[in-house]
C-alpha cells in the first residue's frame, strides 16, 4: 500500500544518507523503520512462545540445574548462615 506523509527535510537527508550507506532505497529504509516501530510498540508476546524450548534438543549444552549446582558447590551451605 502506498501512503503520503510529511517528513522534515533534515530527517529526509539523514534517512537518505543511511539508506545510501546500506545501499538500499529510501522506501526500503522506511519499511524497515515502520516494522521496527511496530515490533517495539505492540503488546504481542508471541516471541516467548517462539523461543520456548528452542534449545531442548541440544546435547552439547548439558543440564542447567547441574551446572548451577556445580558453580555453587564451593559456597557455604545456607544452614550455616
């Protein structure tokens, strides 16, 4: 969809410089900016569901609880405090 919007000249100059630096068009830079704005300003929490269990099939990581216990084994027990 096409839209018409007013953007100050100094912002257009900065936008054009950033777009040129990335070898992209002004329109592509604006599309990315709108997408980023929407990501940061919505209450959508589906990223949690997408990330949940992401590493569950990895075998090179090990058990997190075992790691924590190993890191803490040199500490004084809570009963002694």
